C-alpha cells in the first residue's frame, strides 16, 4: 500500500514539473504577444482583448481560427499575421501560459 501511494505521488510530481516547464516555454514564446496583450495578459488599449486567465481551449481555437481565416472582422487581420507564425505546438504552449496566468497556483 505504501509503495503504491509513493508511486502515485511520484507520478503527479513528474506531471506537475512538465506542466511547469510548459508554462516557462509558453511565457518565452508569448513575448511577442505582450506588446499588444500586455505583459501580464491585461492589455492597456481598448481594442486589444485581455488574455490572462482565459480558458486554454478557447485560446487554442481562437488562434487556429485566425490562422485559418475563420475570424476576419475588425482588427482580426493583426491576429492573422501573428497566428501565421505559430506552429500547433507554439499555440498549445502559449495558450497554456495565458490560461494559467492569474490562477492562484502559478502566480
Ligand atoms: C499587433 C498587436 C497584437 C499582437 C502582437 C498580438 N495580438 Fe492577439 N489580438 C490583437 C487584436 C487587435 C485582437 C482582436 C482581434 C479581433 O477583433 O478579432 C487580438 C485577439 C486575440 C485573441 C482572441 C481573444 C478573444 O477573446 O477572442 C487571442 C487568443 C490572441 N489575440 C492571442 C495572441 C497571441 C497568442 C499573440 C502572440 C503570438 C498575439 N495575440 C499577438 C492584437 C495583437
């Protein structure tokens, strides 16, 4: 029983370390986004949305929509250009970062 418990604890520690690494990777990749969306994910200009604490799934689908030109209104052209330069992995890492920002466990 003790062995099993230790094994479970060990596994969750590994999972946590991996997620934390993704947070750091995402943060580095998100530097370019911060010009418009703010360093802490809260933008200072009205037309630019806040990303801090947004749901990961929503961030991913938005970025894929810009890339696929499914979102085209208003200032979407700015985001289409941004999304074009992102791989699927970049999108995942950056979305993870912004979704975790502002959550109590990560700040
Ligand atoms: C040049 C300024 C600029 C940069 C740089 C920029 N964005 Fe944006 N972003 C915008 C604007 C403007 C919008 C709103 C576009 C619209 O009306 O659809 C937006 C919208 C978004 C949305 C949709 C938010 C929502 O609530 O629907 C996401 C997600 C997003 N940006 C992520 C990113 C990421 C990730 C990066 C970095 C790779 C980035 N942006 C870089 C200006 C920028």
